[in-house]
C-alpha cells in the first residue's frame, strides 16, 4: 500500500511521461496514477492541442 501511495505522489509532482520513463512503466499507468492523485491534465492538453 505504501508503494502505491509513493507512486501516486510521484505522479502528482512530475509529468506522466517522466514517471513512465523513470520507473519503466507504461504511459497509461503513469496517467492513471496522476488521475488518482487528482492531477488530471486532460483539459490543459486539449487546450494546448488547439494552438
């Protein structure tokens, strides 16, 4: 349980792509941890893709 909490905490502080590369997990896993941590950046990504 502590390990998962640490992963979620890390994902809330770093971009998901960095977490996936640092830990060797799939990008979707890092994105899921970010969502669990309350740091879903889907809106920001959508706005950035419009530019």
